[in-house]
């Protein structure tokens, strides 16, 4: 049996129109709110840095106890090995290796009044996720950071996962990123020493114009001895840091995944 379809009254139609308009407004408000939150996240000013990393203007003698790399002064720690990463003809990053842990340090130019760490975190997380990795954004000892499980190929050809921590701090017209790997990424006691190295790093931005995200170019120390990757060298004599900091190697680049 077929019944007749009831016609909507004008009141019904009007109430449906009002409900539709309200839903559309709610959706638009939610979208605007989301965009506002994202914009605020991107354009946040640099947070205070009471414990570092430091701008060169904030340190009286940046070279005391640190290795002068031009664009950065990296703290020296007994037994450490310092590696550099090269992009073309320029040195753009330094990696401090301590036994089975490492922290890569890389400084970039940034806007004068805006921090970029929030935006960079989003981009790193998106890239790792697209490659099948897992990323957690957590508030760590140095502020917000990413703890990631990055897909890698093991020496035997099998697929594996590398645990990595991405840390970052916005400074005056610069941004310093650290990538902690090895045991320092999974053991808090080991990681705390690498965090201390990151915090005590001094960044030399320079006064020249630079586009945001341009890497701050580094240089080799005057007494550096370049050692090809994979070549062993006896302990150097007379090092300020017990044979570690003046043995520079070109190491593997640990860069953000896009």
C-alpha cells in the first residue's frame, strides 16, 4: 500500500533553512578557529631562553670551553667526536658523537619577531608519517619536541626503525635544531648530556641579510684535522677535550624528511 507523501509546511521549510544556516555557520566558525590556532602556532614569538641555547651577544667569551665553528660555538666534552655535514661546498651542520649516542646541531636564519619551531615540527612530523613512521609530539626538558620512529634499512638489508628525537629552540633571528639519536634518544640519563650540549651551544647569526630557514654556514676550526669517514685515527695529542673535539669527520647527514 502506498501512502501520500506529506508536504512540508512553510514553517517546516523555514526551520530547516535556519538549521542549515546554523550548521554552516558552526562549520565556518570551527574552520576559522582552526586556522586561527594554526596561525598563532606559526607566528608565536620566540620563547625566553633562560638556560640557552645562547646568542653570541649573550655570552662574554663564547670560545671558552667551546669549539669555534664560525656560525656556532659547540661545547667541548671529554671523549667526544665532532663530525661535520656538508651541503655542496658549505658546512651546514655539526654532530657531536659520544660513544653510542649523537646530537646533530644545525642553525638557521629566522624572522626577527617570529619563531619557526612550531611550523618546522609540523613539517617534520608530516614527512615522517608519510614514510610510514610514527611521531609523537611531547613536552620534553627543552620544551616541545618530536619523538619519532623513522623507517630505515638495516645493514643486512632488512627494514628497521630508528628512534630519533627532534628538539628545537627559537632565538633572536635564528633557530637551532637538534637531532638526538642512538641511546640518547631512548635513555633519559644519556640524553640529558646531549641536551646540555645543545643548551650550551652559542649561535652566531651575523648581521647580513638572510632568508628565513637559510642554514647558517659553519667553518672548520683553525686546528682541525679532517679525517675521511670510516678511517680510524690515533688519539690526537694536546686536545683541549681529551682527543675528541679536534678530530673532525664528515658524517652522514641526518636531515628532516619532507
